[in-house]
C-alpha cells in the first residue's frame, strides 16, 4: 500500500503546483512560528521553516510522506515578505526596479516511520526592468499579488515586470520546486511517472 502524501501548506499556489504531478494528496496547514531568527541567513530560514512545517504534520502522521516548503525573496540583504496591501506592494516593486531579486525556496520531504528526510534550498533570480510608477500601479491593480513574496506572480501578468530570469526550476519561483520535488519523492519511494 502506498503511503499517504500530505502537503504541509495552506497555499493555493503550492497546491496547484503539486496537482501538476497527478498524485493523490491532501493538504494540512501547519501551525508554526515563521519569525526570522536574529542573524539567520535567508537560505537557512527557508530550510528551517520547510523542515518545521513537515515535522509538525509528521508528528501526527508518521507513516505519511510529508512535503514542506517555504520561500523568501531577497533584495540585497532585505527580505521581502508578502506585502498585504497595494501601498506596500508598490513600494516593493519600486525598490526592485533595475535590480535583481533572489528567491530562496526551502523544500523538505519527510517520512518519520522510515527515517527518510531530504532538505534543500532552491535558488532563483529575477532581474527587474525599469518601469514607471503608473506601470507598476497598473500591474498591481490588474493582478493584486498582495499575498505573494516580492509583490508579483511570475506565472501570470507579472512576467511583464522582468528583464531576465535565472534558475534551474521556474516552479520554485511560485513556491514549490517540482523538479527537485520529483527527485525527492522518488528517493522516498513515490514514483511520479
């Protein structure tokens, strides 16, 4: 019998991405403290949260394959969170003009009963174009990406904001790196194909 697959997330974006793999799975929202620790590097932060999300769900589902993921965006040394409002999103996009934003996505696949655990940080870079405030405002009013780190949706209209993108897995930019996840699931005994 195949183990149950659980996505430790309430994100509709991660759920939609995982559905691309045609696996039977359920989602459970993990309740963890997502505060950044003092002096914690971005890659350590997202990996810690991905593992804590998976571990929280694994504690009550030891036989299940648990997928945990977390993401943050870096502009220089500043972590860009989810803006939550039009004004904060506009400020984030204004600050990113002509610059590179680096995304770190932590990914963890865990099964407590077998002792399986793989953890990784997947990096992706986005170079922003130089756009005017009216263009940025128009983008935000059309797409309203207020619950997205960095204030855009690359899988949608947000693609117009970029000059270039670099990375091994474009789905990592959306929040769940499917290329790396496929390999981790196969290592855990779940064949995707």
